């Protein structure tokens, strides 16, 4: 292995270490929702897609948190509707 290859491997290893440290500091979606200052709109998985779309239109938002028994179970977005429904 030449020195240039060794230097590149060392640089990549250092970058991965920095990235890993950053990832460990990132919030989970649930933590972000708890800490955000904006109102968060949620529905349960028992609601219909139509109800979700109506709420998003009424509140002018692009996504809704899905909670069941006060536990985050998912997120439904305009993109989900456009591509999957």
C-alpha cells in the first residue's frame, strides 16, 4: 500500500468517525416532535386517508404524525398520497 492510499484511508476513517459522532447527536423523530415549538398535528391509524388529507389541507401542512395510544407509529405525507394511494 502506498502512502497516498494510507492517507486516503486515514482521512475516510476520520470522516466516518465525525459522521458517526454527528449521527449519535441527532434527534429521533419522536424527540424532535416533543422539542419543536410548532404545533404538531396527529391522527391515529384508525383514521382514513381522506381525513388525513382534509386535516393537511385545513392546516396547510404537508405531513401528519400517526400516533396510537400516545405512541408515534408513523408519518403520512402528501408524497405518500401522491405515490402510493
